[in-house]
């Protein structure tokens, strides 16, 4: 196998590029980095020579370089090594990142040096073509395909997952390795043709199960390429269940957890500090365009910087290789996508400055994704917007998006339009006093991630926050829904005093966190935690959770392209159960659809996916995926107090179907484990109104107040125009909760796992309505317990009656704010 040397002015850039490239292969070829000069930027010929010697082999050494003195240093290094070694060294003119990815992938197959050099150079061929220079004829197979195809094939896509990222990547790999060019069209939608070398192009075809593709190839290798692609399609595009490891499970002792400081921990909800406004347009007023060659160089440098930033973020992001890591990897993949890079280069060659070329292409791609019917693909538009901000910031010489909060000075309040999960996971709780969102509601994933990390969030601030200038002091009390801009000294003092009082309250709460949840007169109301990852489980135990009332499996495994195996799921569930150390854990089966897509469980095209095949309904299309998950749950339930819960049920017939699938899965491994409890989520008004029939024979029901509110009020919680209606404090929603508690079959336990349970005052109302168990985000556990201890059951029932008598959610909020002792706005 050949050796590879990476020469760059920046060690961080080189190491990030190597890390990215090596993720594409199972076996890493020998690679050495020669980057930087001392502690700064630059290149060193002696260091390059040492790197060449370190990876030298009889098969040769390929050297990839960034720019300027890197070329001179590499040429000099070739003179410093022994003549027989120098003969085996080839310098590649390929762009560093694209060339390195292609070189590593090709070298890992054992290809000879010349083949690896040629494959790396194909990244340059497209740019030379777009810039009007003569490309190397040997690279002609990778330029835009000719209009008249030599071979045409119609290919079926019969896999349940469609042509998602991994199968598409396999197709891209075949085409890029062939001496041919090809385009693909989706015959069902008419989308295309797109270059078959472009992963982003293939994704925009929105290929689903049952679609047929038109594959057109031209060039000397067209016949053999088409046969290889036919074989790939016949093998279900290689889309087999993957035994990928899930996020790392903690050991039996659970992970080490350090609770966040009390001031920003459970119950803080107060923030004061200078505003850092993020997410708006990047200031490019000082950008001075150069010629096409200079703009291309700037574009390449911006991509390299963005990749280095993302690699660093992925190493430091909480949660390991889970959903946040997957988001960052998606951003990296987009930045090296050949179709995107070529389109940007074409714009630059046509005279556009680099920022304009990136803005035009990414805006167009984002618009294409947002216009799609499939919610998973629509969600990818957020990735495109994030990449656009990062690249434009690099071109403008601005700081990285995650560096918006200054490292010095008082903790700041971050003001954003919406808070995505990736951003929330990278915020430093010691530098961010709080977050204000203009829109997006209070149950979005980013808001929940931030709160779980102890960062207060004031959601849906609207025009008041939109007008805030950077550096202006802002403050809020999220509990009382009080947001102030440029407060006077008296108001600032009040907020500081309130924060201090909440900190004292938090310390008191944490001191008694491990006591059981109960009212002042001893009525038990266990408080459990909603978790997503093993880290959440450890955090929940630290805050006194009495178990896990909701394990979100669609988030735990949401970063995978293929459905996890039984073994992978069982390992993850067992790890989380061990972290809870004998406390009960309720695993919710796949809750997919609507705003929660999974690449390996694509939902059908629907005009209104929130009213379509969601949750258990979608499982009827993929019963084998549900069966595997139920098998894993039953395996773990043999050794741990693990229970199962089915989401999004509407009728007793759906419950019966789910129980049949559970019986099938459990009977295959010796029967249902003793002590395993079975329940369903009550999220649909029909299920709440018919709970006596729906819950017959079940051990428990758990009310999902987030969805129950949006379905009761006919208001999507993610739609900012109506999100205020989708408030679980609406009297109509509380009335449904009361009805479930009153009409559930005897012996069936009633829990609430929606966000409403995490509001301490609302938790008292729920207990008063008859709810027997609450499950909340980990950082709310101790606070909810403490509030319950402040009231008797009779007092809770009285507050519940008063809430039911209110005329609106606003009246209920005012009632609860008074009951909680919050300072009114």
C-alpha cells in the first residue's frame, strides 16, 4: 500500500483533513502530516522529508499540498531523501481536502501510486474545466457527461429505505472509479438528471421505495459501469441492516456526572447579560473581490477552515457519536460534495465573487430541500443554512458561529432566530447566561438540549428580541415570561436578586434531590426522567430521578443510516438500564414521522405528515424493524426493570396489533420477561376520550402533553404563527388529562412524560388531576420534587380545580405564576 504525506501551513487544518478522509475507509493507509513551522504557520522541508521517510514503501509515496511554500518545501524535501526514495515520491496538484479524501479512499483499496495520483487529481480537473483551462485528458471521465448517452438502464429501488446516504455513496463510488460519466433521473418525480458523482445531487432526487431510476452512462467504461450499477441495484443497493455500534453505553457504575452550577442548573430560568446576536446575515461589506483564480483560492481556504472547525466541534461535542455528531458529519459531507464544489467553482469562473457563488448555490439547494414533501429531506435544509453561515463567516474573516459568545467578559445572552440541537450542544454553560429565541416554541430539540445542560431559554420573544442590538443588556425570567431590553438599574438588581434566590432554591433542591417524589402529606408522586443518551441517564441519576419514564429510541439511534441490529439496541438499552442501577426504565418504541424523521424509516410522501403515518402507524409498514426493537427490549428486560411503551395510538385495534407484535417477538426468545410492564402514550384526543377501551389490559398509560396539545388545538407546535395555541396549559388539554385519570381502567397507572410535567407549578396541577407519575428532563427532576413537597394533595387538587376553571392558557399561566411565587411581568 502506498504512503501519503499531507503538507500544509496549518497543522490543525492538516489533521482535520486527515481525520475527515480516514472516516471514509475501514483500513487507514499510512499517512504522515508535515504542517506548520514551529508553533506557527508555515512549512518545513526537513519535516516534509522526515514524513516521506516515515511512510515510505516500495509502492511509493503521494504528497498532497495546500499552497505557496508548501510546494517549494515538498520539492526540496524530495532532494533531501535518498535517491531511491525520491524516485517513488509523486507530488499531487490536487486541492488538498478533495484530493486527500479521494487519495485515501483509493489507496485503501491497494491501488497503485499512479491510480491514486490520478484519482486525487480529478478534484482539480473540474475546477480547471470551469475556469476555462485545459484539463488533463486522463481526467475527462469525470467532467460533465455528454448529452448523448451510450448505455441506458432502468433501475428499481425496492428497499424500504429508498436511496439514502449510504446506498447513494456506493453509487457515487462506482461512478467515480469508472472510466465513464453518468447521470441519474428519478422517473417517478421527474427530478434530474443529476451527475451521479454528486451525493447532494442524488439526495435531491428524493428517491423512495418503489421508484425507478434512469441511469445514463457514456465513455469507454460505460458498459462495465452500468453492469456494476445493475448488480448494486439487484443487491438492494447494498442496503443491508448494519451492526453498527450505538452510542457508547456506560459501565455498570454509570458515567461520571458533574451537575451544572446551581445558578444555571435546575430552576434557574433567569438570565441577565450583554446580547450576542447570532444567525443573521454575515457582514460582507468589507469584502473586496479578486479575479477568478483569487476567488477560487479564497473559496478553497474557506472550505478548509470550515472543515477544521467542524472536526474540532465533533471531537468536543457532548453526546459522542449520537445525533449532534451526526449533524456535524452531515455538514462535513456537504462541504466536500463534488457536485456542490463544482457548482460553486462554476459560479466563480463566470465572474461571481466567492461569497456570491456560495450564497447562490446553497440558497438554491436549501430551497430545493425545503420544497420537498419528505420531512427528512426538508429537515436537511437546516444543515444547508448552517453550512452557508459557516462558509460565509470564513470568507468574511469573521469568527466561527460557535465562537459568537466572547471568551472574556460577563456571561452573555445569546439571541437567535431558532435554536438547533447542534448549536445547543456546543454552548458553554459558564459563558452563556441564557438563550433568547425569536421563534420555534419551547419544545424544540435545541431548546430541550440547552435546558438539559442547565442553560435558561426564553422562547418566542418575537419582535422585541429581533430589534436587540449586539451588546445591549437583556434579561429574562422564563418562568414568569418576562423579557426586558436595556433594563434600568432597579430591574437589573431585581433580576440579580431573583437569580440569587433561585440559586439558593436550587441548592436546597439539590440537597434533597434523592428523596422520593411526594406531596407534603406523603402522597407518592414519583419523578422520573426523559432521556436520550447514556450521558442523560447519568445526569438524571445525579439529579435524583427515580427512573426513566421515557427513553427516546428514535433520537438515540437517529444518527444511523441503517436500522440498528437487535444486538446493538440491546447493548444500548442495557447500558442505560445499568446507569439507572435498578430503577425502572421505560423504552418507547420507534416514534417516527411528522417532525421526527429517520433515514432508515422514511415516511411516505404526505400532504400533512403530522396527520399521517406517525409512530405506531408507520410501524405497520416496517413490522420487521419494530420486531427487532421489541426483541432487544425483551432481552434486556430479563436482567433489568425495563418496560415498553408504544407511541401515537388512536384506537384499541392499534393497541391489539402492537401487543401481537410484542408476543411474536417475546415468544421467539422464550416468552415475555416477568415483571415487564406494557403501556401506550396518550397523545391523540381520540385515545384520551376512549381511554377506557384503549388502555384495557395495559399496565400503564403515559400522556404526551406536547402532541396532545397540538392535536387538541389543531396547531402545529413548530409553526410560529400558531405555536402559542399549542400550549399544554390550555384548559381543554388539562380537561383531557383529567378525563384520562378518571376513566382509565382500574389498575392502569397514569403518567405524564410531556414538557408540561417539567414546570413545577404545572406538576402540582397534574398531581391534583390524578396523575400518578411524572417524567421530565433530567435538570428538572429535583425542582419538581421540591415543589411537590411544598403542597398537600388537597392543595394540589384545589389548584387543579382552579386551573380547569380558567378560560385560556394565559389565565392558567398567570394562576401558576402566582402559585409558584414568581415575580409577575
